[in-house]
């Protein structure tokens, strides 16, 4: 039941709730407004909305002596869920402190309900008053060009895009990345705003075109970037920024990327941080001309130590730059040698590293920033290797100063992918890292206002979902998050098997120096658990679960790879034995050629 004065977002939240509740054809539900007659008999009634917009919710608060929702209890964007048993059924109060709080109440209620054949079960004892811990909770969702052009996946339909957005919102996200050229009429933009969500734009700070003398010296030779120390090129960059934001719809956050790709390493730009931060200040003035409430951010990706020092110095000296946040992304950490790392490192901070890798430089950034500039994150949790927090495939080379990470820091760089599986999969592959990413989150995001993660498809589904749940409540145990994920997406019957499978996947994906892939029983156990989960899932859930099929496909490919490696090793051993015996027997060249020909035929008979 929606309130008499329900907003568009409240009405859309109610429609989303009914859509998700009834999509398996096991439950019948309808939206009713206040004053409309209720159905006869026993039923589940949900009073959904903001108390100020909903007389029935306000009356229930008064009757049950429920304290009002405030910015302290539950907090901004928060909600209350309370089950109230009554003679004619069960009433759920789903009250949000604001529009987004109503959406998040729907998400939590859907997680608490269990759909069964012909109905739905709801806890009769439930009272949850909660709000998110972080202000920025977002993701850059979508499909990468690698997925589209190399893997040849089909583009998502508009309905699938909207479902992805809704999934993020129901998990607790409040911000979605959109391109700067999007319009107010675009159905994706309308859908995001229809759920009361915020938008963020990632804008390359020096991308542009012009004559050769304008071109930037990009760190790895990429083209399509201009040198901001060339006055004509800088003016062109500002004109392009003006053109983009003068005709764009409202954006809540605008993040200007400093590198990866982009930036300039020419002599005129040294130190680039000093040139860059002044350009961002001018960009902020342009953005605020058309979007006065937008928070302007920037990333320091692949900058040098001197660049960061210049940025800190300038921001401390000028309290009116219009810049709201310093954003950390891949290549931002001055103490990391992860792939795509910086050319110089803050070795002085290793003297007393405190909590250590990933954490120490975040603390240093906060210490150096003025109070009016916050710290935000653009964490990359979509690539399993060669990425910000992913596996590396070789021990890192020294930086330009000849420095390596200190010995106590080596465990990060000893995390390498299984050498057989890494030959099968690209950087984009289906994977889940509950334990490691839970640790990374705690080491980094604690220092900032939140995170807008990078995502390139559906292969990182668990990682992205866990991140949003941690942005809501960061102290949760990893086992609790995995259990909630599995109940939400696979149902209570399959959840225990899928939870065990997810932890096993994280285990066997990593290189183990003591056992090769053929000795990893966790591959077989993962396969067995996912298949067993599929057998116990109700058919109305399993048959429409693309996510379970992705886990199952991963299980089948990895088990097949293990069997193929075992077959190849067995043939290799037999060939080595046959050739060795022939050589030991000092056979003729013709007989040796025969042994070799037989070996080659056996190799040709492999399925690979």
C-alpha cells in the first residue's frame, strides 16, 4: 500500500517490489493506495513509503510507539522494517526516511522473504532500523569493449540494463556512472532518476584532438590526449568541457581522470600535478556554472610523488577551488607495485607502515588534504589479474628509482593465478574473491566518503554485490555476506552449497606452489557443490537464474581444464618414458623415428 502523497520514486519502488515478488509466477501481489479496500482473508500487507507521505504508516508509528525516523536513527537514506502480526494476516511497515530509503527498504524486504511454490514466507518477528555507512555507494556498470568485441557477447537490452540498475539499488547503491553525452530523455537516465539514484560522470581530463604540437606525451604512448601546458590545447580542452556540461542533464558527481590513460610527461608539464590541479580547478568552475550542486573529483592515477605533493600544496593554499574530493583509482597508490603502478614510490612511508599495504598511503592522502576536500575511491574489482588488486603474473620490476616493495610486503605480489587456468581465461573472467576483497575493502575504503567501483560485465557479480553491502555496513563478517548473497540469489535450499562453492573458487584460482591444478580437489568439490545446488533449487528459481548458470559454466570449464591438463601430463610422461627407453636401448635411428612418430600421433589425438 502506497501513501496518498507518494512521490514518483515511492510509486516506482512499489512497482519494483511487486515486479520482483511476482516474476516467478508463484506469488500474486498488487499495489493499492491508501483508502482502497483491502482483500478478504489472510494476507501479507506492506505499508510502503515515507511516513510524511503515508497516513497509515504515521498512524502505525503512533499506535505502536515507534520513534520517528531521523538523520541519526536510522540515518540518512535509511529505513525501518517492522513486522506487525494482525488478526487478518501480517502487516509490514516499510518506512523510508527519504525516497532512496524506501527503495532500500524494498531491497531488504525482498532479501527477507522466501518465495515457495504457490506463496511467500515472511518472518513474523522482524524489526530492522538501518542506514548506510558511506555517502558514495556506486558502480560504473556496463559491458566492456573486450566482452563485446572479443568475447562476442550480445549487447544488453534496455530491460536488462534497467534490471542491472535495480539490482544495484536493491543492494544499497545510490550512484550509477553514466556517459557525459547522455540526455534527460535517455531511458537509462530516466530509470536511474526514477529510483531516486544519483549519477556520476568520469571525464578524461586531457582527452582531445588537435595538431601535432598540441599532443600530450602519454605515459605508455597512447594517442588522443592534449598537453595542457600548450595554451591553445588547454583552451580547446576547456571549450570541450563547456560544450559537454552546458547541454548535459544534472550530474551529482563529476570525476576527472588524471591518467590510465591520459596525463602528460613532457618537460613543459613537470611537475604534472601542478599543471593538472589548476586545470581541474578551471573545469570545476565550468561544471558548477551548469551544475552548481555537483561534487567535482579527480584521480591521480599514475602520477609521481612530486605530482601529489604539488596537488596537496595547491589545495591547502586555496580553499575555494570548487573541488570536493580526491579520488583514488588504479595507479594512485604511491606504495603499490600492482600492475599499472607508478614510476616512483613513497619509500619513506614504509619506515613505519602502520596497517601496511593499501592502507598507509590512503591515510597519508587524508592527512595531506585540506578539510574541505574528501577522499573517494574508484576501486577496480572486475579483473582477476593484471589489475589494481588482482593477481600479478610475475614479480614486479623495480621502479625508476630501483626500488622494490619491502620483504614484509611480498605476500601481495606472491598472489598469482593458477598457471593453467590463466592460459584459459582473459582478464575478464567469472570469479569471486570473498576473503581477499573483504580485506582490501577494510584496508582502503575506511578512509574515504565511499566508492564508485569499476565493472565490465556480469563476471564480477559477487564482488560488486559484496562491495555494495559493505558500503552499507562495513563491519560485517565475510561468511555472513556470502550467506546473504547465496540466499538472495539462489534461495535457502541451495544457499549452503553455493556459499561453500564460492569460498572454494577463491581457493583454487590462486597458484599453489605445492600442488598443480590436477591435485586440486577443490575444483571437483566446487563443481559438485554447484551442481547439487542446482538440483535442490526450486525449478521456478533455477530455470530463470542466469547467475546460477554462470557459476555452473565456470565449474564445467574449470573441471574440464583440470581433466585436460591431467591427460596432457599423462601423455607427456608416457612419451618421455618411451623415448627415454629407446635412447637407453641404443635403437637405430629408424626405430627412434618410429617412436617419435608414434608420440606425435598421440599428441595429435589430444582433444585440445
